[in-house]
């Protein structure tokens, strides 16, 4: 792993961990953090219009949680990392991608505990995106 990729992967995990572990829910149950730190469908900040290819998509089966980011993968522009965190900030899993990976898809065993989770997807050009979901 190059130092730049390592830095980005570590940054995404650190931001996600800080936001999710220390964050709190507001009245409308949205994450609270400054705009342009992490992005959601609702809060796209300075990346307005990029949600469609950056917000992680979630599929839950009887045994797995599958995270997919519908984003092109190339040497110059790709998804660096996915993380899965529960509502208390506990990491469930993470996957670091290479720019040569064909798709940004990661799979995790379905947790036996917890109902609310957060998936993150970090793009090397368009920063950190978060999707909250319940199972
Ligand atoms: Fe991107």
C-alpha cells in the first residue's frame, strides 16, 4: 500500500470512528457533523450531485451485509475503502480496495447484535460518504 493510500484509508477510518463514536443523533436522527467533512444523500456539501456514485448501497441477506459503491474504479479515481460500524461506534468490518479492483463491493457477516449501522465509502477524489441503515 502506498503511503498516500494508507493515509487516505486511515483518514477515512479515523473520521468515521470519530463521527460515529462521538456523534449524536439530532431530532431528525441525522448524524451531526460539519458540512464538507463527511457526506450523505441529504448533505452533499461541496460535492453536490456526486451522491449517486458515492453513497454506499446496502444489501442485507440472512447471513451477510453487502456494501456496494457504484463508482468507476481506475488508477486515478477509485473507491479506497469501505467501513461498517454499529450505532455505538463499534467497527464491524472494513475493506481497502486497490485501484485495479473491478468493483467496490465488500461483504461482512451479518452481526447478531445491533439494529442500526453505518456504512462508509471513501473516494480518493470525493472524500467520505456515509449511509445509515437499519436491519
Ligand atoms: Fe469519486
